[in-house]
C-alpha cells in the first residue's frame, strides 16, 4: 500500500482512534522463527507439516463503541453445526479454491455468515497463524469498521445463532477471566475462559477464540494481560506454525 492510498484509507476511517490504530497495525509484522530449527527441536514436527495445507482465516473486526472504546464482533455458532455447536467464534472458515488470500477468505466468510459487506471493512493487518483443535492453520485478519451503524446483520441460521460485540480490552483483565490446564497431543497448555453478559444473553468466550482475542488485545494496547498466560509448552508449537508461509 503506497502513501497516497494509505492516507486515503486512513481518512476514510474518520475516527482519530481508528486512524491511530490503523497506522500501528499497517506496519505490524508477525513474529517469525527459523522453521527448520524449530522442527528439528520439536518431536511433533510431523504434526506441524500435516497442518500446512489445511488453511483457514477469521475476521477480527474492530469498531469504536459509543464511549470511545474498541469493540470486536463475535458470533455464536449455530446449534445445528456438527462441530463446536453453540460456541463463541469469529466470522471465518476454511480457505476455498477461489479465495485469493487469507483476507479474501475472511471477508467472504463474514459476508456469508453474518451479512457483513466487505466494503465496510478496512483490512489493516494479518496476525501470525494459530492452530485449531482440528489442526487447521488459521490466520486472524484484522479489519476496522468506521461506519458501524451501516452494518445490518443478516445471519445464516445454518451457521450462526447470534452476533454480538464485546470490549476488546476485557481480554487483558483478570475480571471475568479464569483458566484451566489441558493437554493436547502431548503438549500442556492453558484454556482461557471469559464470561460476558449483554442484552443479547450470557456468553462464554474460551479456548481458541479467547487465545486470538488475548493476542489481538496485547498487540492493540501494547501490553501483556494482567493474568499469567500459562503456556510453557504450547508456545513452542505455536512458534513453529508462525513461520509457515
């Protein structure tokens, strides 16, 4: 993105908060490691290789709330789904053959699931990949919406039961947070859980979705969570995936 295009895009965001956030995120570079070195030191490297071709993307969509706070759009998965029914998630899904890149996947899925017009979203960054329970390599695509009033959700009820928004900063606070230690494929890691209540109901935000939200909040606010993350072993596996192109 050249200077003129960036200036035009930032001006379109309107809000000084969103413009400042966009400037920071447009220059964000995901951390990387030497993949060969990571695989050599990782006894589970064959599992890493299995995930390389299984790609997906989610839309991490931020907007400014009525009190100037940053908020993020989330969904509650349909109870009709065979996997993770009723759980909180981002709009997103698997990459399809016609998708040009991760951004295309995330925007297409958001349109299909909740009726979010891609023209309302200014994509500003891709975060490092995360690994799902089903060994999908998932890229969080960060987008900003300046005209949130123009977003009129249209839910695909086969996939989504509800759409709601939460304050991003809550994922750095101990309030309403707890964690449980789990093991996955021989790796010990923490499951983070956040309780959130709104007019739309009570939601439990946990696991994979919570991890992405914690990471996003840490990048946006440029500080660590106030709670320990307790990920001594899973981090090595995560770092290995971060370097896969």
